C-alpha cells in the first residue's frame, strides 16, 4: 500500500471512530465532502495546513499524518521558548478535545467529564486538599497505580485529581528527606496522569509530563526521574519529535545503567526499549535495532545475575517477555511486521506482569496482523484485548483500527457487533 493510501486509510478510520461525516471533517480543514472522500481513497494529498487541522480534529499524532519533525533538546532537558509555545498550543487543542467523551453517547457515564478534562482541572484548578501522612499518601499512590496496571482507566481518572491535590499539599507541608519522598509521590502521580492522557491520545500529556519531570527532579531519586523522562519522551514522540525523544531516553538510560542498584539498571533497560520503539517510529532503523539489542542485553544481564527487584517497576518491567513485546512494536513501526511474528509467538500473555501489559500485547499483535493484511487475526487480537481489558478497546487508536476492519472489503464475522460494543458504530 502506498504512503498516500495508508494516510487516507488512517484518516478514514479515525474519522469513523469519532463518528464524523466527511462533510463535518471537510468543514474543519476547508475541504468539501467529495475532497475528503478523495483524500481517504488516496487520490488527493492534502496541504500541510489541512493535514494539521485534520490531525487536530481527529486527535491523531502529527507523525500519523506525516507532519513529524525531529528536534533537539538542550543538555539539561529544558524545553526552549519555541517548545513552550508549542506546549501551550497543544494544551489548548487538548482542552478543546477534552469535552468529547471516549464512550458512546448512550453510555451511562457519557455525562461524566473524561480523563483529559479532569487532568486539565488538576493542572490549573487543583482540588483544595490538606496534607496527609506520608505513608497514607504512598498507599493512595499504590491504589492509583493498581487502577492503571489493571486497565481500569475510568477509576484512575476519578482518583487522580484528589491524589494530585493531596500529594502536592503533603509535599508543601514537609521538609528534608520526607519532602523528597513526597516529591517522588507527586512525580509518580503525574506519571500516571500522563499515561492516562497518552491512552486517550490527548495533548494534555505534555504539561502533565512536565509536572512529573519537575517533581522527579525535586525528589533526587534517579529511578523516579527515569520514569518521568520516559513519559515525557513518549509525549515528544507523539508530537513529532522522535529524534529528541530518543536522545533524552539514551541520556537518562546511560545515567541509570551505571548505578549499582538493581532497580536503576532495570529502569534503564525499559528506557532503551522505549527509545527503540521511538526510533522505529521515526524510521531510524539502525538506531532502533541497536537500542533493542542493548535493551535485550541489559535484561539478559539482570536475569543471569538473578536480579529480582524488591517490587515491580512503576509502569513497565524489565523482563524477556517485555523485550519480545517491544520487538513486535518496533518491527511493525519500521514496516517489517513479518519479522515481529516470531516474537509474538514467544510470548505467553500470562508471562506479562499486568493486565495493562497483556492488553498492550493484544494491541501490538492487532497492529502487526493488520499491517500484514490478515483481518481475521487482527480481529482475534482485538477480541483478546477486550477480554482482558474492556476499557482498552475504547481507546482512540483501537477504535480507529476497529473502524478500518468494519469498512474493509472482506467482512469478518463478529466485527460489526464488536464495533457496536466498543462505540465505533
């Protein structure tokens, strides 16, 4: 399939997932309904300005419509004035999108603000909170993390505003080492907020990731800093800055890999995996392969040394199953999904430590089989994802994939019912 056809397919799938007509999308970017039809058929290449407007209207990452441009970060990872302006623009777009629920209008929760809207309020209209005991704050954070790892994103969205307010009030009331520990809790709460915004493809992930990194720096904990750098890098990749994201992840992983403690080295390995996928999304094949080999070697060294961190890492663990999972995504992003098939065969989903990671396995396999043109296996992977994590299949990316199956030339039994269940049709 040509690049223009792939672009048209992505636009059509995202439009259908958001229940927009061709005429409605055309109004956004100044095109007629017939012109949008030709764009989706691959017969018309939109202007760059039209593509930008289409991406915003459909909540697509810029790289999905071919607008990603690499950039660099300064040495201290502080974004420059141009980046700050971009962040503000992205936040405005994210706030505008925040009113659109990811659930069908008929859902019982349709009137409830979505996660993006709640994160915006937590950023700029935080709940009035009183300090709590540090141990109680850590217990609340553990509970919120459990909502993420079990893919209960609505519950996580409900918990986050109160958790963020309580964490920040507690930090502000403490000093010394206790204040640093509270900084770490604040950072991790914002990491979860960023992860939730990324699941929804919302650009409010940018300011949430900024808050996570600032708090992580205040904690003085290199592991927490690594966790925050990871979600910031993902937001950078999503906004079309994969080269800068890879550089950030490389530097952070390098500083962690020389540490003596096992947890730091395990986090470094996860950052290399994320860097590899980011490089693959930027079509930097050599870098992607080198980074994945580095991640695989790091995990092998940890495993051979019998390293078992005392507790699971915060969002992504450093295991051989995780390495295989990332290989699937890397090869699909590079346009060589057939090379990902053997890695998918090596994974027993039960080896993955959380429901969220099992859902990621289903998602990555669905993308891989879709790229290979096997609609039945694509649908089987989506059904697996629904079984382990029902909320996951309502994410914009998976709804777009479902819409593509729904409108595929060859019908697959069960897709229409699945699309209705997940709010696509």
